[in-house]
């Protein structure tokens, strides 16, 4: 449903010509940087929680939109790839070793 809405929005504007994999991946990176900018120079919990929720929603929507479009462009099912990655990470980060720590799997 989300992908269909994004494709309609894109196609109504004839923007598919700009949506190759490289440009979509670059767009994700740029939008992720804009998302990060919301938290720049904030180091206290009260500062972090003061981020404008409308701007947060908009920047996150941009990142997710381009991610969905990139998945569609490469014939990847978002649900399938996320569940596969969770399964892979479950093996790399067993609960007994990873619970409560931010260490990388190679350090567990």
C-alpha cells in the first residue's frame, strides 16, 4: 500500500526517470543526514526530547519513502528483507551474550 502510493506520487510527476538505484540510495543518505541534524548538538535527554515531532515525522518519512522506492526498484520485498535480517542478526547477537550491551557481535 505504501509503495503503491509512492509510485503513484512519483509517476504522476514523471519522476521515475530520476529514480535509479544510485540516486535513491543517495537520497536516503541525504535525508538521513537531515534527520540527524535534528539531534545535532543535543546531549541531554531534555534537549533530545525537545526535537520537533512534526519535523521528525517528515524527515523519517523521507528516509522511509526513498528506502521503499529503492526496494521496489530492485524487486525486494520490504517485509521479507527485514525479517531475513532479523533472523540473521538473531544468530549474530544471541540474547545470552547481547542482552543489555551495545557491543558489536565480533566483541561478544
